[in-house]
C-alpha cells in the first residue's frame, strides 16, 4: 500500500491519500476516501453443513435397522471378530481298553447351593446358585481279567463264561446341556467379584453334580441292565459258533448272578 502526500499552495493543506497496491481501484473518489472492509459470509453455513450430514447419517442408520428388522439382510454396525490363536492339540497318552460298555444311564441333577453370612441379610452378603446338571454314567464289564479257567465247555455242548460284575464309570457332565438356572449374590459379593479372575466359576457345581450322579447311578438298575446286555451279546456271538446254550456267570459286586 502506497501513501501519497500532496501539497496544495493555495490553502496550505496537506492531503493524504491511501492507494492500494492494485493501483487504487478499490478506493473511493474524492478527498478522505476510505477502504471498505471485505464482506463476511453468513455465520450459519457451517451449522447447515453439520445438520445435513447428521440427517444423512440418521437416515442411513434407520435404513439398516429397518432392513435387519424385516430380514432383508443383516449388517452389524458394531460387530466383533473372533480370532482363534489356540495351540494345536497334543496327544499325550494312548491306553488300551478291554472293557465292554454294556449300558449307559442319563441323569439330571438340580444343585441348589446357598452360602449365608451369619446375622447379615442375603441382599448385602451371601450367594445362592441353582445349577441344572445333565450327565451320563456307563456300566462296564472288564474282559481283561478273563483267563482260560473263565470259559468252561460242557459235554452237552454248552459253554459257561465267568465274568466280573459290571462296574460304574466316572460320571461325565455334559457342559452343553448343563447351565446355571439362577444366581443371587449380595452387594458385598458383587463388589468383591470385580477383583477376582473368575468370580462365577462353575467348577464346584460340576464336581457336586458328579457326586450326585454317581450316587443316583449306584441306586439305579444300571448294573442289572449291563449284565443282561452282556449276556445277550455273548449268547448271540457264541451261538453263531455252534453253542446251543451259553451261560454267563457274574462274580463279585453285591452278589454273583447267573444268566442263561
């Protein structure tokens, strides 16, 4: 910007003109002309753009929710991805098995465990859990103990086989069918669980379920069914070898029984 000084001799006045670098085209004519400031844009343009973008986003979300509701397609806005970094399965041991699973019993146990704190209301401290456990117990006959004296052939063409009584295997609780039906915890228990790695571990419930399934299987007719099935299997097998009469004797256990 250039400043010009002009000396007028008649009135001895000094006139100061401010001329822009562009040659004074923007200056107004006459003495004492001033430069107009540039016009400013309206202050609502930014808010208008934000409003348009927000409206478009709301419409997009509404379209996705409507499509998911009517089943046209499924889009998860906040979907997660599961990455499996598990190590390969390692075979640690092989064992030879010579047992015959003659019968299997399926049991269901309801475990209702409550831990109370003396003189404290249950909503403050304490815990009660109701667990539904489903599992199976196998009745097995061990053929490994059979020796040459366990099989006796009669002169009439019969054969007698002596076997040990069926035994009950360890109960197996099915985790896919077992679940916690209800869990009530006091305020203190809920706060304390925040500092535990596994606050709601179900290991104890599974162990309790196993004990109850074993007791139920012991009082059932599972071993009797196993004896009958073992006898039927041996009679069918040896009958095809020409033996007309097959006797199976079970020893040990509660009492020895004979099936023929």
